[in-house]
C-alpha cells in the first residue's frame, strides 16, 4: 500500500472538491453548524465512493444519513462507555475503600482500565470498515457484520491496514492539536473575541479534516477490491 499516494490523493480530493469551491465550503461550514449532522451525511456519501467530492445538496437526505451514521457511532461506542463508567466507579470505590478491600478494588480498576484500552483499540480498528460497508450496502446491519469486516481487513492486510490507520490518525491529529492549541490561546488572551475567532477557525477547518480522512479511509477500503 502506497501511503504517500493515499495522502496525496486525499489532499487533491479536498482541494479540488472543496477548497477550490468556496460556495461548497461555505455550505459545509453550515452543515457543521447544524450539530455536525448534515456533515456526517456528506461524509457518508464520500464513503460510498463518490469521486470527485459530491455537491452539498438534498439536505433532508444529508440529515437522515447523518443521523444514521451517528447511531452507528453510538452503538460502537457503547462498550467503551460502559467500561468507562465501570472503571470510574471502581476508582471511586478504591478511594472510599477501607485498607482491607483497597487492594482488591485497585486491582479491579486496573483490569477494567486495561480492558477499556483493548476494546477501544478494537473498535478503532473495526468501525471504519463497518461504517463504509454500511455506506456501500445501505444496510444498517452491515455496519456490524463482523465476519465480513474482518474478511475485508484480511484482504487489505492487517499490518497494512493498521499502519494506514496510524498514519491518518497522525496526519489528522497533528493539525487538530495545533488548532486546539491556537484556539485555547486565543480564548485565554481574548476571552470573548478569542472565543468567536476560535469558533470561526474550528468551523472552517473541521470539514476539511473530516473530508480528507473520509477520502483516505475510502481508498484504504477500496484497496481490498471490495465493492
């Protein structure tokens, strides 16, 4: 897998389809303003393999698709949320425990913490393929068809696939951290004006990063030769 080509193609996709088309970019900013729902619907259309970047239209469909994608994300997040609550609960119990039971509570919290990390990593690996399968088939259950998801990852190659995920996490994560640092500094330096500027920067940049990542993951999925 040529990761440089994946990144280059994804950047070209964003530049030609969004950055060079200011009107579309403005519509995507509006889509982000509406609780991200239409933006998520737009991302789903990218996962379907639309090339070049689709137009921002048919808002009712974008909203419905966005809600469906949100539901899929919530379902995938449920195990992590449950484990987080259990881990926090066990940690609180540790603080309140008497010395006799503290070691048991601490061990329990530690085990839950490790399990939380393992489950979060598994979901991070599995969910992108599941979501793209849902986008391609228009069948909700395909987002959780784990046998087909694992078969697709096997076709891509486990090492190649995981490395691809790590690379996109870095490529998208570094600008996100820089953006967060800039926005935080603005808010601290200029509380009201800084917050307004930070929100504007956020709205401008987030659609670009989301579309870049979606196109990148779509190419990774298609490298398996799967429709």
